[in-house]
C-alpha cells in the first residue's frame, strides 16, 4: 500500500509527464504550421517568378515604353504594374517576406522602381498616356520597389523595409481606363 506522500509523488509525476507531452505536441504543431507557411510562401514566390518568366518579352517592351514611349504599349506597362502590385500586396499581407522578394527579384526591382516613380512624377515621356490615378499608383509603387531593391543589396542585418503603407495609399482604377 502506498503512503500518502508516495501517492502525491505519483500523481505529480503523472501530471508532469502529461504537461511535458502536451507542451511537446504544442511545439510540434507550431513547428509544422511554420513549415507549412514557409512552403506556401516558397510556392507563392515561385508562382510569381513563373508568371514573370511567362511574360516573355513583355517586360522589355513595357520598360521601353515606360522610359521612351516607344516599342511597347500602355497595356504592357499596366501588366507590369499589376504584377508588381500583387507582389507588394503579398508582402503587406505577410504571405511573403520582403527579404524573400528582394532576393528573388533583385535584378528587376531597381529598374521598375525608377520607371514607376518617373511615370508617377510625370517625368517619363510616356507619362501622359496614363490617367492621373494610374500615375498616382505608380508614384506609390515605385518607391516601394526601390526600397526593396536597396534591401536586396544590403546585409541581412539591416531591418526589413516597411512597405505596408503603400497598399492603403493606392487607388484602384478599372484596368482598361486611360
């Protein structure tokens, strides 16, 4: 027969073991969620990369039109705006991290940041082809992309770029508006 003290120790041991098992399960579930979130983010970033690759020659034509008003079309620039705006939205919704986007898109961020900024400020020769709302949206997206570009070339110890405010500053416009 167990003494009262032995029963308390046995009960305490059982409770402790149950607590450790519960804590372990919570830890494993949290780790699985984090792994799932990383996998979803990786797949999302890959889908953006594939979508960009699928554009073929359109980014070059859009860049040429944005910079000179020749070769591409207004529609080409709008496609590029939508692509980078969705990318920005994925960062602000926390589906992607700025670091991951900066690493994947480093070659394109600076150029498109400058192009959209110039279109937004009506400095580019093609700027008059776009509506005021579009130019405003360009002026919001351009600096966000430029900030990501700067992050791409800095050491990883630099704090993340905060572009969350850019979504609330953008104004939507019908896709076929001029």
